[in-house]
C-alpha cells in the first residue's frame, strides 16, 4: 500500500508522456504519478525508485524525488508561507505547502517566521502539521545541571510557565517563577539547565549565572534610567510588581543591579527615585 507522507521504494508500472506511474508491485491498481521532470534518465518499466508521496493541489497522491523538510511523525522547523481562513500554510520544500490548521496552533502565527511543528495525518488522510509538541518530544539525555542550551518556546501556560523544546528535540520547561521578562511562542533563546528531573525532563532558566546576570542587569537598568532622562521614578524599595512590570526583573535582581551601579558610582539613590551621576 502506498503511504502518504513517507519515503518508499516503488516500481515503474507504466509510462506516459507526462510521467511514470509507480506502485509497490507490478499489476497493482494503486499507482501514483511521478511527473516527467523528476524521472531519471533510463528508468523504465520494471525498474524501481525511492520517492516521497504527498497530495497535490487537488488532493491526489503524487510522487516526488525532492526531499521535504519534514516527514510523517517528525518534528522540524518550517517557515510560514501564508495565513488563510483555515490556518497557516507552511513551506516544507515541496510544490504544495502543508497546512497548519488553526486548531493546531499555540499562539499567533505570522508569515515568514519559522515555527517548530510535528507532522501528522488528519482524519481525511491529508498531511498536516501541528504546534502541539508535548507528546512528540523526547526525554532529555546527556544534559547536566548548569549546561547551556538553545531552547525553542512552543507553548506558554500562565500557571506553570513556558514549555520548551531543547535543541528542537527534548522536553524542557521554564517554571513560572523564572519568567521575569516577556517571552513568546516561536522564540529561540539561550537557556541554562537548572535541574535534570527524575522523569528526564529539564527545568530551565533564561537567566545567566548570578555574576554574569548581574552585569547584564545592571547595564540594562542603567540604560532604563537614561531612557527616563536620567531619573528613574522609583527606587529599590518599590513593589516587586512595579519593578517587574517596568523592567522585567525580580526585585532581588533589581536590587543587585542597583547595588552594583551604586558601587561603581554611576547612580545616586534618592527617596523616591534613582538618578544618574
């Protein structure tokens, strides 16, 4: 049986001017067209060829020798070619784009941006992709606490945190308490492993090690003060909610950054503000 969405080795059962028909065995009624432009020179009836089978613009099975960017059951990054009334069409390297239905999206999908997706067959036996990756990522292996990794954010849960595909393959999460700045589905970021859980999943942080993070935070805070014309309208006694809303930092991180700037002589702390020197 010819399978949609997979590579398979098929035999030439007949030839036409516009291409050749392929099947698993000679005499099979179930045959698929390989257009003439993809037919290697010298391939004749009885010969075999490796092809990928998908559906053309009229939902008819068609074969190609072009390599798609994703196959059935795989997770891969695809670029959004366009957005329509039924979903987004993703460029997977073939002539007809593959559909990402609205019900399979997690967050807004924008044209020309890349998204990590999983390929499946829908109820009508048509290849589609989904952003719902949780069940399709692997348990992490070979990672240690403190390791630096690349993480792709594929889902955000307001109560739990951000779900992450580590190196586009493994299960990870940034717990809610580690999210001190806005992140979005589709973001790829440098992250640090804070825990390798017993179930093999990774807890992550987008913060660097304390001494590195303090240097980065202090510079960010200094630039923020400058953006307020040199007078930040609150100091390190402000509420955690205000600090996080305005600067995307926890109160503890803000106080460390302010302390560093004060020690360097770059700021002064007043009763209700922080000013640059």
